[in-house]
C-alpha cells in the first residue's frame, strides 16, 4: 500500500465550515490598493513589502498622521541592525525600534474578520492600528496574531505600527540566566493579513495513528475561531484525505459552535 500523506493545503481546501476554506495569497501593494480578489471564504495577503523602518519610539508615533516620510522603506524579513558575522558588540542590536505599514483592504473583505499574523518578532512587539492598541506579544520564537476588524477604516489609509523591543529582558525567555547564543532583533519573519468568515478555522492538527499496522488511521482535530456574533445553529464539518490528487477517505460530522468549546475531533 502506498504511503498516505496529509497535505495541509489540500486539507484546507477540503474542509468545510459553512463555506469552503480556500487559501488565496496575494500581495497588498500600497495604500492605493483597490483590486478585489476572487470570491473565496478565506483570503491571505502577504504584507512583506513596503514597510517603513526608523525613528525613535515616542507616544505620538502611533498616530496615523505621524510623520514617517524620512523612514527607510524595507522588505521583511528584516533585522534592526546589519552586523558583521563576528567581532561585534551584541549591545548594538539591543534597542527599541519602530516599524510602520500603510495599507488598504479591498471591499470584498468588508464582511469578514481581519487578523494580522506575525511569524516572528524579536523579542517583544507592541502592535497598534490607527492609534488603537491591539496588545503586546513577548517572545521572539513563536508566531502570534491580533484581530484588526473593529479598528479598520474602509476606503481610507490604515496604519499598522509595531514597536519592537530587542533588548534582553528578564521577563522574556531565554533571558534572565546565562545563555550562549544571540537573538538579534527586528521583524525577522514574514507578516500577513488574513480575512476569514465569522466562523473560521484557527488551526488544524492531523495525528497519524497505528501507522505500522493494517488498522492505520488519522485523527484530525479542527480548531474553530469563536464567532463574534450569534453562533450558527448547526454546521457540517467535512474532512478528506488525499494521496496526491486521489481521495483516500472522507468523514463528515454535524457540529454546534459554542463559546465553551472550539475544537472538534473527526
């Protein structure tokens, strides 16, 4: 029997919660973006280009009208300080820095919930949208997200501002003890915007079971985002397993979304 692999992209296209979940990736170019994407339940927009970097962090830097005209235009991933590969002082990258991103979203996303996804910021990030504080994330090795929906402006310029603290802080691992490696600083991984329906996939985990036996199977756990409004009375979740383009297995289950539980085992 041929080896069966669970491809995450194929799985996301196969799973259904009210609407088929399709990943559509395209670049948000600049504040003049007006082109609407093709119809889909989920849009993912790359935000790696057209960031502005520089300037010291001050209370006024979160305002949309803050003067960032002299900031350096950069592309992510980015380091806050270019250094030689040896013989440098590690204090050179341990400072606070400021990143800003101007953008507009197409009107096709107006009825969806909008999240910003950071793959990694070293070491702590305070995120603001249009002068509204979204929160702080501490830790440079794991991804994190913030919801933007309530603070977005449509048909206007939005400004996403990220204050990055790249100092060694005892409240953020691995600092506080002696370490033998460097962390450097900046938004050093990719950033994207994600537009999803009110009820949507937050994460999916597939676990192979008894892979060396004739009774092998896959347990699929789907995590759904909690709805911001009234939950649908009933939804149908469908999972399909493919070997390449060939369907191998399918399972469907009626589920009820609630505020108490948001994971479902198929």
